[in-house]
């Protein structure tokens, strides 16, 4: 029996051997029997037909050198089949090393079974075995060539997509240095993409440098994607906001060998969100925090006072005689008067204190970071004097004043509701006692 007949008679055993080997490869574990056998049977059938075809000495020599123009029609079928096999394996996630090892396994399967049949093997000549090896080598060479071309094509397409993408796309090594950067990122950083290679991402205008370094370390340590937000400051001083996702690139052993990054510009969305948040949390007339934001900040200061033991004072301010001025001069003049009053109140406190308008002619102030009650009294006196000064409203001289109630944390209350209620009660005491003055809730409570 010659080798060609042997392959035909033992086709199923050879294919079974091929299937078991392919199944042992990582990508092969996800594939069924048909997918694993792929084009193996057609390749073996082409090899058999080529072995059985007559071959001249010249053809034999040239074929052994891999000169395609001397290949027979069956060899060309073998090339086509090997190429299809390569594309199939590429699409299934096989590496080029997996592909090469499959052909080695196919060669080994045939020759091993052949050697196990001594009487059949003795009938074959060395020329037939050489032709078989040449056919396998030819199929392997064609398969590798097609695989490489397919990979190169996909890389070109991938690079084209990345280059044309408005998003930032890049690959970093484990030190955070660029292995690849697309045009959008290079343009944002004011550089050429090639000039960025080998340099760290944190060198190119990032505002959140420490956060990005921590994110890169987290990807490496946890082998999981990390999401976040960063800002880039351009050479002209503009700041853009980007949402990013860093994804680990794992080697065959499961170790992180690089990090892929994608960033999407969310500057316009952030601007819109900030505008919406501002409208929801700030008074449209005075641009001071409204009742909602005031409550939030008061809760924060109460928690901070519990944690640190520091004093916090809440002022509740009502403008005396505002209604009369508003009724006599009109609402537009009244609005202007409120704006001027807000400015005067704000001028009496520091930037880290909170001045809010909670409705009508009522204002609140959260006073923080003081050690002596004398500081609170000094601020209250200053506000009283400022509000008592005449206002110029559309050419009219307007005189109003302010009544202020003050409650303290933790002396007067330890929750926001009681704190506001107590400050409000102290404010009414100041108004009932003649206006244009301030009262502490503790003194009002003692009188009661």
C-alpha cells in the first residue's frame, strides 16, 4: 500500500487525531467538531491527489524549492484550502503559533499512524514521503502567508479607524509610556503622534496626574478595566473634559503586558450638566446658593462639626422694610435691591463661608472656621451696619435694615431642622425688639 492509499483508508483516524490536538489549544476549546476539523479533510484529499499525480524530475526539483509556477492543479487547490483554513483560524482567535503547530500535528498524525503499520510503510518509497512533506510545507507556507496578510490588513483597518476617530485612542506600556497614540490625542496635546512614543501620558497636559497614575496601577494590579474622568489643558489654556476607560492587554500567560486606553470628549456635556446643576442649586436673581444647596452645605458642616468639634454658626437674615420699598418702587427695583443686599452680605464673610437666599427677602449665612464667639458678633455687627447704609436703586435712595438671628452648633442644635428653627426664632426676637440688630438663640431661650 502506498502513502496516498493509506491516508484515504485512515482518513477518519487522522482527522480524529487532528481534532483532539486542535481541541487542546485555547481557542479550540470553544469550537465544535466541525469547526475543529475545518478544512483538514479537503487538504488531505488534495495532498492525496497530488501524491498520485505523475511528476517529472524538473517539476520535482522546482516544487521542492517552492516555486509556485511549477505546482500542479491539485497543489493549487491545496493552496486555496490552506488559505481558507488560515482565515478561519484567524477569525476564531488562533495565534500564528497555534496555526503552525496544527500543521505539524497533521504531519505527525499521518506519519505516526503510518509507522504503526510496518508492512504498509515498507511498501512506500522515500520519494512519496518527501512529496508528502513538501505538500504539508506548502500548505503551511500558504496558510502562514494568508494569516499574516489577514492580520496586516486588519491592523491597517484598525489603525485607519483609530486615526480617523475623534476619540483619544492609545496603548501604554506598564510604566505608562505610549506605545501608540492616535491623531486625535496628538492634536489635543499639540504634538505629532510619533513624538509621543516612549513618553509618559502624564507629560501631556493632564490635570489629574496622580489619579491617572493610580488608575494605571489599578489596571495592572487587578487585571480589570478602570473608568474615570480627566481634564486636558491645551496650549492655549482651554480645558477639555474626557471620560476614559483603561483596559488590560493580557499575554498568553494571563499577565498584563500593556494597557489600551480610550477617551471621549465630554466637555459639552459637562458644560450642559454644570448649567443644569447651577440652575437647580443657585438663585437666579442673586446667583447665591438657593434653599436646596444651602441645606446640603449645612448638613455637611454639621457632620464636619461632629467629626472635628469645631464651632459653626447659622445666621438667619430678614430685610426690614423691604416690602414697603418693593411695593412703592415696583418689583424690578425690588429685585435690584435684593441683588445689592446680597452683595453687601457676601462682602462681610470669607469665601469659604456660605451665603444663601432661601426665598423672598430672607438670607442665610453658614459661618465656619472660627474659635471665638467674638468673631460671630463682629461679623453680625458688620452686616447690620452694611445693610443700614442707604441703597441707590434706579436713582432712588432707599433705606432698609436687617434683623439677624444666630444659632450655634453644637450649643443650640445638632441637626439642621432645629438649627434653622432656632436661628429663625432668634431673628424674630431681633425684629420684635426694634429691628436693625442681631440676637443669639441662646439668649432668647434664656429669656423665655
